[in-house]
C-alpha cells in the first residue's frame, strides 16, 4: 500500500511538472509548444515505467492512471485558482494574481467539466473513463477501445455521444 | 436520467445524428412518439454534438496554461523573511527564483520558493533535500546557501548566493576562449563536482546552463534541485527515475535513461558531455528533433563521433580559438572525453578525481591514465611511464585505482569504492586505501582474485623499479596496505617489509619515510593480533617521526593515532586515552579544523573510553564525532552509521534499550541504503538491533531480525564464519528463553560446530558454544551430555583465557549445578565452590552467578551433612540479594 501511495505520489509530481512544462512552452510561444497530451503521458511513462509500483502495469493501464493524475492535478489547481478569485486572501508568494479572463474561465470550465464527468460516470462509467483518457491522457481511439475492451466503432460512438452530452451539460450549467 | 434511459437516448442519437434534417425529424417523431422528455433529451444531445466547442475541444495545453501559469510578478510579496524582493530571476520545475536583497546588510541573494507544494509530498521533500544539500556544501565554485525559512502559510523558501554570469558554453563562445583556458574552466567545474561527491552528493543534472562563469572568470555550479544524497534512503519510486524527470536528456547518462542505479559515475558522464561540447563546439548527439523514446535509443546505442572529427569539420568561425592541438593532442582529448562519457559506467573514470588527474596530465603534456576502452592496459602503463619520475608514483597509484575502480564497479560495490574514494583524495595513498574500505570481506573469492591478480602484476612492475627506490618504497607501502584491506595479510606483510627495507637502504634508517613504513607494518600487526610487535613497530615509527618532522606534519599525527589504536586493541585503555587525546590535538592543529583524520582519532578515543567503562565520556565524544561526521561526510555516510552504532552501544550499556534500538535502527537505514541488503555490515547492524530487541523482551521481533542477519551473513561470509556463529548464539539464547529447546539445541549446535571449524586448535569461544549448548541439554534432563559439554567449556576457558577467568568460573559453577542434578553432591560442591571463589575474588563480582553458585553449594552441603556450611552460603545468598 505504501508502495502504491509512493508510486502515485511520484506520478502526480511528474504529471504536474509535465503539465507545467507544457503550459510554459505554450506561454512562451516555444516551438515545442506542439507537445500534445499524448506526448506528455508518454513522457511520464518513460520516466516512471519500471519504477516500483508501476513495473507490473501495462503501458495502457499506466496511461489510464496517468490521465487520472493529470485530471486531478489540473482540477486541484483550478480549485485553488478559483478559490483565490473568490476573494481568498493571497497568503503565499506563490499565489500570483491573475488578470481576470482566460485563466478564470479555464479554471471554471475545468471545474464544470470535472463535475459533468462525475455525472457522466453515474450514467456510464465507461464513457467517463473514455473522456478522461482521451482528454487528459491524450489516448487515441484505438488505445481507448483496447483499454475498454470494445470495438473502435463503439469507442467512436461512445465518444461522440459523451462529448455531445458534456457540451450540453457545460453549456446549460453556466 | 438513469443509465437505462441514457442508453436509450444514445441509441436514438446515433441513429439520428447522421441523417439529413428532414429524415432526422421524421425518425425522431416516429421513435419518440409521445415521450416529449425523451425527445428533448435527444434534441439537446444533437445540439451539443453540433455546437461542440467546449473545454473538451480545446487543447489540454492551453487549459493547463490557464490554471497553472501565473501572469506576472505584480502580486509578489515585497518581503520574504529579512529579504526585500527585487524581481524574478527564473523558474524551474520546483519553484520560482527571485532576486532579493537583504534589508539590513544590503547584499543580494537568489531566493528560491517552492511552488504548488500541494501537488504531492514528494515536491516538498525534494525541495527540502535541495536545501539540505546546499547547506552541506561549502566550496568557492558552488553557490552558497545563506538562509532558509517558510512563509506564513508554510511555503518553504531558501536564499542562496546570487551569481551573475554566463553559462559555461556561452562564455567560451563569446570570449573565444582558447583550449587551455577551456580545460582550466572545465577543471574548475570538476573540482566543484568533486567537492559535492566528497559529501556524497550526486548532482545528476550537470549542464552548461547550471554552470555559470562570472565576469572575472570564476566558475559557479548551481541548481542541486535533483541532486541526490547517495545515502538518503529515498522512496523506491524516487530512486529509480527521478533523475530523468527534469534531467536535460542531452547531458543524461545512459543509466539515467534506463533507470539503472545512478552514482558518481553519472556525473562523470555529464562532465564528459560538457567537455565534448567545449571541444567539439556541439553536443555529441543531436536530440533536438527526437521523441523521448528516440532520444533514449540514441543515448543507449549510438556512439558519438570523436570530438576531434567534429571539431575539424566545423566552420572556421566555430573552431577552437588559439593554437589547435596537434594530432596526438587531439587523440588524447578524444580519449579523455570519450572515457568520461563511456556508456558503461564501469569503463568511465572511476571518479571525478581520476578525470581531473587526466585533465592535468593533458595540461602538463604528460600521458593520460586512460586508454581507449582498455582498463587492463593501464597497469602495464606505469613501466612505460617511468621516464617521468615526477608523476610516476601518482600515476601508478592512479593506474591501480583505475583498475580497482573498474573491478569494484563490476562487483556492485561501486558506491563504496567511489564514494570512499572521493572522501579522501588529498593523499593518493589514502585514496587508494579507501577504495577498498568496506568492500573487502564482502568480495567473493572469485572477485577478490581478479583484483589480486591485477595487484600482483602491479607488484611485478614495482619490483622492476629498483632504480627508483623512493617511488618503489612508496608503491610497496601502498600495495601492501591494499593487500591488508583485502585480508591478504601474508602478501601485505612481505610488501610492507620490503617497503621498509628499500626505504632504509635508500634513505637511511632515520628518514621520515621509514617511519611511515614502520607505522604501516605495525598497523598490519594490529590486525594480525600481534600486539607486542605492533606496538614496538609503531612506537619506533612515532619516535622517528617526532624526531625528524615538525609536530605539525600529518605523519606525526597519523603515527600517534596508530599508536593509540594499538594501545586500545591491547586493552590499555588508560594509555590509549592519553595517546589518542594527543593525536586529536595534533590533528586539530595540523588540519586546522575538522578533518576525516581528526574524526577518526576522536572516534577511537570515544571507543577507548567506552571499553574503559567511561560511558559518559564515550557518549559525549560520540556525539561530537557524529556531528563532525555529518558536516564532513553528509548525513548518510557509513561513518555516520558507525558512530550511530557506537552511540547505540553506549545506550545499551546504560540499559537504555529503547534509545539503543532507535540509534541502531537509524544506523541500519543508512547502512542498508549504502551497502545494500546483502552486505555483511547490514548484517552486523541487524545483529545489534536484534540484541537491543532481546533486551526489550521483544523476542519475536528479535528472532525475525536476527534470522535475517544470519541469512545475510551466510551469504556474504559463507556458513563457516565467526559472525555467523555469534548470530546463532543470539538466536539460540532467545529460543532457549522461549523454551523452544529443539530449536535452541540446533542453533547452539551449529554455533559450536562453526567455531570448531574456525578455530581447529581450540578457542574460548568454542567453550562458550559448548556451555550454551549444555544449558539446553540440562533443561532436557540430558545431564551426561551437559556435563561433557561443560567440561569441554571449562577446559577451553582455562586454556585460552585463564584458570581464574570469569568464564572459567561460570563454567565451573554451571558444571556444579549439573553434577548436583545428578546427585553427585561432593563433586558439585567442589566445582561450584571453586567457581564461587574465583568470582568472589574479582573486583566487581557477578552477583547473579554468585547467588547461583551459593544456591547449589547450600543444597549440596545440606546433602553432604554439613548444615553449617550450607547455612553460610544461604546467608551469602541473602547478602548478595540485599546488596543489589
């Protein structure tokens, strides 16, 4: 158990640093800003595969967990950011102030997506997993299909319906 | 909505979604019929499909940017601790680096603040570890830690030296630095890394952007953010891959890519890449367009072009400024660089010291120690080198070091060797000796044979150096001490004797070098347990050194330490304490502060106090040594573990078993991390922990710990070894206490057999084993067996210790009990009485055994019809009980 906890902790660290790298590459208009979530998760896999706690996992299973880690890191960050916007006092140096706008909207959108995904999971856990893996983990349709044990056609259909449902939820929710 | 309903909605959605509007309308009317709610669900879904454009359609990267990136510095606090923030210097994976100024004194610092600690505890501990690492390092070429603290919300920060300068490669390009100067800068980098290595810190992320050159040309090494304390028992996950996490792949060593063990050799590799870049003008591998997996493949499989080849095809403006090295110069630079960055850690320079030496060789126009891919070649090297007498001794030692490094790496004790090596490089000899420290008995016969074979060749080469007696004498001494470390005492003996003779013949009987040979030979005698001879030799060495050298000479201090050690081994604790105290003072003067030698002398002094029973002094000195060791070696060096064990032993003697346990456990964690699970030192540590647990009546825990120790010892020493026997004794004692008599008989039986094979001619330890086994037989009522064993024990004690030794007395007392159990009261009274008398005559009689004997004597005399004598002993029993 301790080992699993450590492994996950390491994964969260990696996920965080990868996301930050991605974000800062984008911000600085770096040429490598084309890094996709796929590359991100692959990178995390390269860095963690073979570590205790991950050694027994298949790459696919790892990506599934990594996607979850990415989601949690981002949601957590969004919560902090959002809370700050709600008038939480800036206590730490690290709470830099943001210009109102994109940031808050990203944060609130992410939080809304998270809530909607939780609702979707109640309707269809498979579809929620699929969205999480695709969006946060950058998994391709073929990989997702393989992971969920369905045909690619089914995975496609699931994705499309889930995406439509989420769009409806997100638009009506805000 | 329910899951079923959702299925239904989706089914309709999929049918409808690709129809044209009219067909879709018709279809939906037909399917949904009167169910308006179903219809509206499906409609909403179809609208969602068309509209899209939610966060899901955005790039994750841009979303991440929105939530993770801060906008500007507008919201920076103005003040952190005593510092006023002036601006931002940059950011890394861990945190933001700010430029700040100390308000009272006005000096500027770089202030690093951990960002987003909430992500995982790992971040917080890694940040703390960087701070600790910096606190430990004090070197002009390493950015210095000044201060640390936490913000009101607990966010940690630390302040360090603010360095203004250019990354090493940029500096060289902009200043058109010529080759010689580049190598001197590179050497400065190596020295900084070497300093870190001496503190058991691996940087793991060496690259030009972490190495700044200031305007006046000074080197500053920065960013120990992913540095690793060699000994820190990191989480297992951390241990494998963290290194790569933020490592720049271009400078990453193959083992960082594969997740194999990183070590000092990892930094050697990165230094090699940096040197490559300085020489060739570009990186060895072009990874700019490679995906991570391609990059790893390249790093693992591809051989870099020789720097000379790359440099020659550079455009003129990119070429190395200044005089170009000639063909042979380039050949040496190629070898130097490619040896440092060899894909196999074992084939690299065994340490940064070795790398520095070769840089120096190059700068002085001397041949390198390294040869392309041929470590074995090196040994043959020093004969060819004997024209260059100046560097010969150093070179020869370095050759052996190269070899030894090579083989010890192969043995899997690279860390012992490399770090031990790094700890004391001032003296070539010390360096070489230390390569072997801790590795010796752990080596299997086959492996030590390798080393010995090579050393044998080294000896042959040394033999051929008759024309250079000064160097030959030194070499013989060095090789002799290496053999001593390897446990090859006969070989060591003849080499050290030869060293002494050669030096006496060449330099005269009273030359200080002769003193050095005398002390070395004497120290060997200590290990051979020939204490008279040892003391004589070392005293002669001390006298000579004191007569011929100033007191401030390190050889005087070393000789004095050696004398203290021999006195300690002889059990002359009072004298040892005096002499070691003197050695401590000499080292203090000579080393101007703390040094490994001083720490060792203090450690021996603490030991002497311990054995002399001065537990207070032993305790306080051990604490001093521990603190000094931490400053000298860092937190987790084996020296620290040794000192923790010593402290534990003091607590144990005081009966503070819980504290003893704590120290032993702390030591065990370090020992394990350093030497690994299967090392005899780990076993020794487990054994001590087991004893502390026994003392705390935690028998089951103790048995588990001791069984583990036994298994390790059997693997590392083989089944026939005194250490194995000693652990068997502990296990037997617990088993007996738990009334597991068969098990106890098995343990003690194996113990006795082991000692008998270790000491075929007899030994008091054989007696201890027999005596302990007799306890089991006594409990089982097998008195004949017990009697036989006890007679054997008494015989061994009397012969190998003395007829009046405590052990002899205890043996006889126990024998008396067994005889009485058999109704042989007269014989019982005789044995018990004799034992009783011996015990009684000792300065601090063992009251428990006195009572034991008195009980038997009282009963025996009752049986023998001497009630008055029986009453006498009953009175004695009461006395000793009340006297307690």
